[in-house]
C-alpha cells in the first residue's frame, strides 16, 4: 500500500485551519490538522515543501517509522512548527489505519476506558458580575466544569481572554485585522489583589460541585505563583493553569513546595522533553499538550503514558484554534487514556464549521461522546474549503505599564 498524494488547505470559518489530506492507492484517505494559531502558514509550508514530497510512495500503515523518519531524520528537531506538521501527518495515518481496520481510533489505542469524557467551557467577564452571568449560562447548558477569566479592576486594558465591555461574547485571543498585534497592559499587583477573592466569590455563589479552572496564562513569577496557589487553596480549584512561563520546568517546584492547588501546564509544549522532568518529579497534576503541536497521536500517547506512571492526568488544550480533526484525535485519546482528566472544549459547531468538517461526535450535558465511525470520524468537504482564504491575524502582545514586554 502506498501514499499517492497529499494536499494542504489553509482557511476556515473565522479561523485559519491547516488541514492535511493524505490519499492512498487503495482509495482510503486520511485527515490531519496542523493549525498553529497565528503562524498557520508555517506548518503548511513545511508540509508542502519538504514533508509531502518525502511522504509520497511511503506505506501509510507504517506510521511509527514515518514519524521517526521525519523526527529523527531532521537534524533540527522539535519546535511547534515541525511538530504540528508531523502531528498532522500522524493523525492522518491513524485515520487511514482506522478506516482500513474498520475501527474507531480509540479501539486501535486499546478501547474505551469511559463512556463519555468530561469537558470544560470558557466563562469570561469584563467584571465579576459579568463573569458570574457567563458561568451561570454554561451551568444551564449542562457544563460541570468551567474555566473562569475576569477583567481586573484598575487594569489599564482588558487582560488575557476577557472582553472590554460587559455582555459581549466571542474570541478575545486572535485579532484578524492584520499581523501587527494589539497591546494589552498587565499589572501583576492588581491581579494578585483581586483574583483570589473573586475565585472565592465564584465558589460561594456556585457551590462545591462546580469544577472551577483558572488560567494565569504565564504571567506570574515563580514566587508570585506560589503565593497565589497558596491563597486560592480554600477555593478548591480543579486546576490553576500556566502559573509561570512554560520554558522553566524547575519553576513549578517552588509552587509545589508551598501549595496543594492542582497545577496544569503544557499547551505550549511540543515534545516529551518539555515535560519529562515535570512529570517524573510529580510537580504537576495535569498535562495540557495538544495532539496537534505535540507531534500527533504517536508522540502524545508517549507523553500520556509517562504521565500515567506519575499520577498526572490529561487536560488537553482545546482552544478554538484547533480544527475538529485534531479535536477528534484528542477525543479518541480521551476515550482510551486510563489517566484522562478533562478536555478543554469550545463549541465550534457553527453551521459553516459543521459543513466543512462533518462528523457524528457530540457533546451532551458537558460530556463528550466520541463517534464510533472508523478512523477519526471526521470528514472534510473540499468544495466548502474553497470558500475560505487565509486571513492574517495576531495574538495581542503584553506590556507592563512602563513599557516592558511581558509574557502573553
Ligand atoms: O493561541 C493561543 C491560545 O490557544 C491560548 O491563548 C489559549 O490559553 C489558552 C487556553 O487555555 O485555551
Ligand atoms: Mg491556557
């Protein structure tokens, strides 16, 4: 069996999804997602210029050897661009393998360990009452877990993922007006004065059953993060996410020494070598890799297995930048992984997105039911794809009030 061709598509409804379609001489095709938010053209170029010309003629059933060929074969290894490109190939090969075996990918991994997987939504507010309304709306829809992000009183601009004005909804992460980023101004002192009490108010209002998550988005220094994690212990967070920048694995040790608040990190990691010390030293509780830029199912599974040895559960990244293809790959791992924790999930299900990526996967009462269709269980409509072109966009950048550049 041989790979005969592969195509890359960039675009989508309100997002630049990078979709890979691999064709074979047996008529079976596979789909992968290489979307790297705000840098989408780069994995697409790596696929088109280098990986696809090498892929043609290979046997798609040999997904492990193909992964090793691209990873070990590249002298300059790792990094989100390369790993997103390998990830897309790998997902597409698992999709093909599942279709050939007439089995859903979760069965190839070892079968279902649960009937449905817990997900969390994003509640956000320009201020605390606005956030409370947003949380209440998600609870009404059946969500059992909600990430909460709030505008901070006195902060010169809205901070990470919150709107400027109350009552608005939408994506506050990517601005599609061009590649020059907007600037957010950040003030750690105001954040630390406000946020612990706000989280305590949320717990009082919604009671003990709600799973409350909060994302610091890499903004604190290790000592500040340790103090924050300690201050919010009585809230009983499900997790505190990205308290410090992801590059420094040792920073998490200080937090662990001072607080029992569960810690989640890893959405910017792209290899097992970004988190092996964190996991082996049991400094975190949840690993937040994304199957997309952690090298696909083949590499993500190695991270999940290492995590399982050390009581670390999964909490895969699921920002709306991931297409339904990589989300499906994650849902299959979630169905199988013995150490599954939770899945970040933002409903992409607009009619346009469903038309582009038809599938039988479904969310019900805050739980995700993976489709039993062979392979990943998502299709891709090329005629629909022709309606969308690449749109340049950017995350904001963050500065302190004196102009110093800070972590987004
Ligand atoms: O592209 C960046 C986003 O994916 C990221 O900011 C989202 O932190 C994020 C999250 O937890 O979803
Ligand atoms: Mg995050």
